C-alpha cells in the first residue's frame, strides 16, 4: 500500500536539511554546501555544534579540489537544535541519526508531522529496513533509504530503496534528485537487510573476523592483504569485471570453468550458491555488457594504467 | 617432519624459471624481466609461445612506467617446452600451472627430481594446500606457496605458506627473496584453504553470487556498488582501518560499540563470529598500531587526499 507522491522539480531544490552531527551527517552537510545548496544542520544537542562545524570545515579542502558547484559556500550553513525549525522550509531531508531502530522510529514519527508531505526524507541507515523505520510515521510514502559510504562527500554511491509504504513516485523522484546532486544512486531490486554494498563489505569483514578470532591472521595481516592484493583493483572495477579479466582471453566463461569448482572448496565460511547454467549465463552476460566491446588487451591496458595511478595515489594515505 | 634447507644468498639470484603461459605465468615472467633477472619460461605446448610473448610485451609499458630495474630487458627471456632444460640452471622456480591438484602433484613429482634441492619452488596456487601439492615430491622441503594477485607485475602481495614437509628455512629464504625482488610478502600463520586475501575476496564474491542468483542484484549492480562505494577505500586501507575511521573520533572502539550489534543481523549469509572481549581488543589494538600515532583528523585528511587521487585514477579504466 502506498500513497501517491508528487514532489517539486528536483533541479529546483535549493534548501536541504541534514539531521545528525557525526561523520555521515556532517559529511552530507559539507557535500550539499559544496554543490551550492543552502543547508540547515539539525543537531540533537547544542554542544555538538563545534565538532560538526569542524568536520565540515575539515572536508572543504577536499571538496574544493574535487570542484565546487556554483554558489558553494560555508556561509550557507545554519546549525540548530530546534527540529521543527530545521525542517520548516526543507525541500529535501537527509537523515543520518544513530543506528538505533527505536530512535529512528521515534524520529520518523516526528518528521512525518513536521516535514511537508511533498518532501522526501532520505535515511542514511547502513542496512536497516525502511519498512520498519517508517512504521510510526504518518506520511511514510516519501521516506526512502539513501545509504552513502564514508566519506559521503567523496564516495559517489547512494543505495536507494523504499519501504512497503513508500510511493514508487517518491523513489523515482529521489533517483532523479541524486543524479542532479551529482551522486551515483543504485536503485535496489528488493528490500534486503544490509542492501547491496554493505552485504558485500560485511561478508568480507565477517570472514576477516573469523580469521582473527581463530588466530589465522592479525588485523594487520587482513589490511595488508587487501591493500597490497585485491584492494587497488576494487577502485577500478567490481568482482564481475575482475573475474572477467582473470579469465584471460576466455573472459568470464573460461574463468567460471576454471575457478567455478573452487566455489565448492572451503574457501571462506560462507556457503557457496549453486553455479547453475542460469547464474553462469547471467555472469557472462553481465561481464560482456560491462566490457562494452573492449577486448582483453584493451581492458588489460586500461586496468594497468588505472592500477599505476591508484598505486601512486596510495602514498597520500601514507601507504607505500 | 621437514628436511633442512640451505639456499644461496637471495640477493645473488639471477636466473628464474617461470612455469605457465597464462596471465599469471606470463605476468611473473614480465615482472622478473623488469627487475633485471634472466627468465626462462616453460610452456607446456610450443604453440603457446606467441601468446605468452604477447602478454609479456603488452605489460612492458606499465612496467616501464613503474620503473625498470638495472639490466631489465625483454631480451633476457628464453621460452622452451623442455622442462628439464628450463629448470637446469634455475636459482628460483615460479610455478603458475593450471589449478588442478592431480596436475600440480604430477608436476611437483617431476620438479622434485629436476630442480636442484637448494632452490625454492614457489606455487602461484590461489588457495590449494602445499601439503597436498607436495605429496608426490621427493624434495618437498623447498616447496612453498607464493600466491600473487592479477596482474602479478603490478599488485605487490605474495601470500607465503609452506606445507607440512616444507622446511622453515625455505620459508625464511623465500620471504627474504620476495623483499629483495620488490614484492610485499605476507607470511601466513596457518595453512588454511584460500589463504587470507582469497578467502576475503571469495566471501564477497559468494555473497554477490547469492544476490545475483536470488534476483536481488545484477552483476552490474554488484560492480557499480563496489566501485562507487567501498572499492576506492580498499585501494588505501583494509577493513580494520576503514572501521577505525568509521568510528569518528572514537575510532575502532566506538565503531564496535555502535555497529557491533549489526553483526548479529542477517547482513550477508555468512554467520558472524562472536564479538568476544578478546576479539574486540585485538581489533582495537590492531587499528591503533596501524594508525601509528595519527589522530582522526590526520587520518581523515590523508584518506581524502588518497581518495581524490584514486577517483581521478578511475578514469584510466574508463570509469567516471
């Protein structure tokens, strides 16, 4: 069940309210200021204002280097701990409150009354269900997950999914808004816990925790392995393209033939899915669409150039 | 049980034999040539020579940009399909044969007789056990896994672990050799299937396969999520440091307090380990050692600079 939603032109949005004073809430405020929006930051406790402003100011150099939008200014920031006032003129609300379901539900109950019902409320939750978050909200049709990655002002991904009571029009609206705002939104196909990227990241983290808990690797071993091994590739491509290139001239098809049987081996404590003909074909098709006509030699050349640039970039984080 | 191993000075190694004509075997040959070594490539079938040479030549631009070692030359490459001749003068053997246990066991049975017993034979296997690979080898004490990531000429990680019959001296020797040769070796604490980095990578890949098989995400969604979300961070740091920064000023300790309970949620199909006080402390200690005195603001600044450089590097792979 969902009520229809009708929003303003996403390109006309000027005033954004960001809820939350942590790295994510502050990061969103900084990002929107850098795109030229007027930003109101709501903080739960007035004592958080100094640390919020410092987080925002600390990100400004990076945002400047990435390129500021027209009218971008730190002067367009208002900080308040009055929730009603914070959202009164909001044309978009970005919620980055702590990850607690009772807290989010109580907040959405309030926001449901305070925020005009033609305005989308976007939650930064890392993996909780919007169906559950919107349970006590009287106007749930415009509440949509918009999950970023830290820092939200530099990483473009926003995972988008509504709850059961979210209107498809609100989801459409926010997908258009994210593109206007310069982000890379991913519309999820189903509401699954942890969404897409967090599930992938968590699977890796859990396997790492098992290894640390069993004395098989130290935290340093885990980090060393990632950043000297598969890590730099993930800056350039996801697992599908990595295995496509891993198959050499034969691409994904050859890769699955050669490494497919290894899925049955006890590599990781996660059970592998059956590599059915349908799944195999979906992977081959996906790899070919992403290769987009580029042959193996071309992909290899581009990957090498990218990896060299990535490896040079590592020294900025003090990594050699 | 292991027999003592006594190798030459790792700095004195000049002649290396690479076994295998695929992207990994060719990648190793290219890497060692670029470091100035004399390389003999053994290929199973003479028909593979042209494609092997092309793979090596195609990587030379990248290797040149990364900086060639003294005496580096494509002229120092010999290609042969005579195994005995290929290893006769070898001072180090890098085996990158196909991932088949019967094939590897038969190969190590031969190599055990053909290669001088003071020479290390290093397997590129992605996750198979050296204890099993060395079963039919008469001189198993110098056989050690050295697992690279593709392309081995650009990604520095080499995962190192011996089998039950491998001599600790051979493992010591090869750790020193990898450092002399300019790689980043990770000595594993235990012989576990899939080693460290492949287990981590596989956990993520399996979770992705489950999502694709269930219609929760397409291969493109998986890749899009990684490369616009957590991917760029993994070029700079591993999961421990990522969560340390995710905790804001409170670091890993705060992060585990806030997100620890999420480990119990059904994010990913992989069961989470218990977050015991010992595991919690190991993570906090590991994060602090890697932070190496850098405070949150410093780490944030360095990460931002790294991410900007990484994002600019992405365009080389045709990614915007």
